[in-house]
């Protein structure tokens, strides 16, 4: 565990530029790029406004590494050179604001949206009930190469780094899934084999990207068929082998206890903050909407925090916490006008309105819902 730090302390990494503080924008689905994955004005404005608001690192939403991996309408892409002009523009703008810039690399796998892709979703194994086709060994190798190429494209666009999305039941996480991964090739069976896809992506990026390019990995510590003990061991290995610059542990709730009874003696994030980091940094995410929430995570051993809902509600959450350590996000629900003022486009606001209790409903709709 590292010593106690302030949220306002500079954070250096083994590679690449430092963060000016310990507050990063979490990678957030926002449904506001163009249909072909090119950057829109709305997505550019949303991200740049967070950099202007003082976040030390600004990360994109999960950006597609292959067309078959598209999980959301209007999802940002990084799988084709057509995406480069917008990515270059975004990287320049974030750098001008002083933020470390990162693209999250994502493939939805079996969770891809069938109506948005040309063909059946692909995953770790055949799943006829879901209409999912299992990848061959050669196709897994190609998917790894797709991640690497997407990362190199982000580097060419001028980003400081990438984060490999190995969480939330998306493709690399599907290989970590004990329930679904019954493959009999080198990508299935043992914990070593099930982690191979993620490890090979990281190794490929590290071997082929520049020496100063940052690489992070997002992991889910529980749910999605993953075992907490295995993910803890994988996190330790990733940090020990020295190829990653940080891990991003997506807890959903940083204060919660694990669901696995064998691990309930301490909070979920505590199973990672005690690991030897070997120079890597550890970030955590999950229900951090106040300055006190963020400070607690650092006090408990995290190096930095990733802010989601707090950053949606306040583009300058980082600056507000700097000015008032006890700052609390606006209570929910908030108005559509509030979110528009904070730099969300219409599609993003519509998406947030689908989250129960987040956006105020029009009076007529509220009244209609009260009727039996």
C-alpha cells in the first residue's frame, strides 16, 4: 500500500506525462459520436470541457477495436484510419488543456448490438441461445492484433496512452469468465490460459508502441463470471511484469464488501490496494460523487480515482473538489438544462434519462406514471 496522498498531488507514471492531480475522468458511454465512429462536436465538447474543468486525465468512452465489437449506437471508433482526423483533433485539444489523454480500447464481443453490426456477435464460445459465434484460435489472435492496431492508431493520433477494457463482460473479460470459457486451446481452461488474450494484448502494445506510451488495463473484480482471487492474482501479475503503467479497478461501489463470502473481511478495493505495484499505479472507480468519497479511496491506498457520475453532473468536479474538499455533487434528479450546461449533447442526455432517477421527468410524464 502506498502512503497517504492529497487529491491535488501530482501523479507520475513509469511512462508518459504525469497527471496534475489524482482525479481522472472515467471512461463513460455517451452515445454521441457519429454513426461511423468518427468524433462528433458533441463528444469533443463533452471531453474537452472535463479537461478544462481540471481533471488530471481525460479518457474516452470505450472505442471500438473492430466493427463487430460495436455495442452502442454512435460509439466512438478507433478501428479504422477514417477515425484519425477526429482523434487527432481531440488529442490536441486535451493536451492544450493540460490533461493526460487516453483512449479506452473496447470490443463488446457477445454483448455487441446485433442491429449495429454486420453479422453475428462473436465471443469466447458458441452460444446458440444468444446467437453468438465462438471465435477460432486464429480469430482470437486477430482480435488481439486488432486491439494492438487500435492502440497504435491512438498513439499516431497523439494520445498519451490507452486503456485496455478488460472488464464489464466485454471480450477480454469473456475469456476470464469461468462459466463460459471452456475452450480447449491455449485461450481456455486454466487461469493462465483464460488471461492469455488480455496479457497478449498488453504485451503486443508494449512491444510495438513507443517507449513513452502509457498503457492501462481496466478490470472487474467480481461479477461477469470472474473470480475475485483470480483477478487479484492477475492484477498482481500485470503490475509485476512491468508492461502496464496503471490498473483501473471498476468496483461499481468503492465502499462495498465483496459478494464472495470468502473475501468479505475487507472492502472490495482493499484486495487490490495491498498488492505490490512494482512502479505501476492503481486507480479505482465506483460511486465517487463527493470530495470525501474520493479522498477516502486515497486514504485507503489508491493512487488515483476515476470519476463517472460526478463528472457528468459537474464538468469542473475536479476544480470544485480542489476549492472545497467536502464538495458534493448536485442531488438527483437534475434537469436536462443542467446537463446541457455541463456540456452533454442531446443523445447523451437522452441516455442519462434512461437511468432511473437521474434526469427530471416532464410534469405530464410524471403524472401519467402515477395513474393506475
